């Protein structure tokens, strides 16, 4: 079974965070991480949100210009975008449009034609040959999210150098969710095949409880984080297949954070986090007819945001408190010490 290792290290300012993120010290997720202690305010127009109280927009633009001069801020050659919720996702179309129009990134979409949640990195072969529903820069296929990535990389969009999976409808926080997620599994497939990859999720506190403004703000934040990670999240010369990122943007906190920032107050913070180990699902099924032993898919367990045991510095605690969680993951097959 693939072991996931994650890193956590804080930073004082945007440029310091940028320098530390790719090369920070790895820590086994079984270890209890120390809190980051350092937090970063998200702000439009800043260095994609990594602003702090001592960091001006002018300084951010200067640093971004320096990055471009150093060849670190070139846009992706082409992005492959997928999800595990299929075309019916209430988040996907707006995110894809933002990637193309706001980031101006060439983007090819390859996604399942139906919901494939909870399938992890399944590569289950299709039962028969299938036709690709190919539209302009988009393909819909009856296969898993990870299989969509593989199909895109090797057959439909061979020039892709960055894979983004999501936004997932709901959170991907804590070990059990991350290891079960089709969204994260698609990013892991990209990582295995040597591409830079990010999984994005939009946690919420009740389905359809978000407003249009919440969604617009969450998409903006997710695009900023994604662009930041493309530019600064992968160490120059580092094998792209050695790391990928899991990002969670809480839907309920984004619009209020944007409003606070307009008033000059602290906006949404981005925290680099570890993976929470102790929160997640228990039983996945319940009996609906004992005589016939008929079962219903019905995941149960502690509501992740109600957890009183989530550790400070972890992904669950960060999102519970209304912050963006960014977790750097290392897919390995190393023996645990």
C-alpha cells in the first residue's frame, strides 16, 4: 500500500515561505507534527495570497517579476484538469473557466462522465471498449479519475506538464479521506507519471449551503493557491513525481474573508499542514433489510469539523478554523521506521 508522507514548516513572509516550501524537512505522518505557528493572509493582487501584514502588493509584484526573470513563473505548457464528481459537479465548470480566463492557462479537461467518489487511485478496467465523448478541449469518459489522468497524459493531451484534480464536492481531510479520495487519487496518478499535481477540495458544512458569492470567492482562492503552487511549490530540479499537494478551501469562510480584507483586516490564511490521523469514517454501510441482508451505502463516523481531538497544525484543524489547508504529500514505498 502506498505510504503518504507529508511535510510541515511555517514561514515568516511570502518570500521566505516560497523558499522553504519545496525543500522543507520530511516528516512521517505517523509522527505528531508541531504546529506551523506561522500563518499567511490571502489577498487578491498579492503574491497569489501569500501576503502578511508587513508585505505590500508592490513587493509581491516585484518578487513575481523576479521569479519570471529567473524562469520560475512561466505558465504551464498545458494543464490537464479532472475531478471525481463528474460533469454534474456544482464547482467544476466555474473553476475550469477561471483557469482558462483568469490564469490564462491552456487547459484540457478529461473527466469521468459520472460520479466516481471514494475510488482512491482505482484503475479498474472498463468492461468493454468505449468511445471518448470529445468536445472542444474536453473529454468525458466512463472510467475512474486516475484512469482519466492516464488517458489524458498518454493519448489525449500528451504535452501536459501540470495536472489539477477537483474541486472536490466536499473535504479531503485526514488520512482516511485522503487515502479514499478519487480526487487525490487522480493527482497521485499524475505524480507517479512525473507530472506536477495538485488536488483541490471545497469543504462545506451542509450540501448546497453555500451562496454564489461563497463559490466565487472559493474559486478565486483556489486559483490563487494553484498558481502559487505551480510557481513556488516544486523545487527547481526536483523530480515532479516525488511530491504533490492536497488543498482544501472552506466554502463557508471565503467570502467573509474577502470582505474583511477589503476593510484592511486579516483575510483568509493559508496554512501548510500535516495529515490528521485520527478523524474519519467508520462503517461505510448499513443494513436496510435484515432478512434479505440488503445493504445501503451510508458512510458514518465523526463529523470531521466537530472533532475535538484534531491536532493544531493538521489539515482538519486548519479548515475547521476557516483557513486554507495546503498539505505537501510524498508518495513512497519506503518501509516505516
